[in-house]
């Protein structure tokens, strides 16, 4: 990468990157920014392939803005592995003590 890379809060990676395999970029990102949240995306069913590489959040193409926002919130949460992968319907979601 570059000597003084800009601050990055999140990476969104397609399974098929134009500059090479996603594995190479994931390794570089993890070396340079170990805690960087990553969202995997693909037009093919690659959710398990991303999970095998330690990427907890997946966004299937084509996606809409609500799916994108939900996945972004999930990726930036403290425990992305424990949140549902799809938005909960507020009418059927479990109630919390404050809600």
C-alpha cells in the first residue's frame, strides 16, 4: 500500500477483485489494520467463502439501500457475529428492557 495511508474505517471487498485475489488484499488489510471491519460482497453465493476468510458480514448483489445500511451497521457494531444478517421486523423482534 502507501507509506502514509489515509485513515480507513471500513472495507467493502468484492470476492473477485480487479487487482488480484481477495485473499491477498485481506492479508494486507489485516497486517496494516488488524481491527478493520470488512464487508464481503458478490453477485454469487460467496457468504461461506467470506466467512471462511474471517469476514463476518456479507452483502449479496444486487442490494438495496436498506440492506446496505443494515450491513454497514452490523459491520461497525462491537459484535458483528452475533447480530442477525437481515434486518429484524420491528413488529416481531424481541423486546429489550428499554423497548
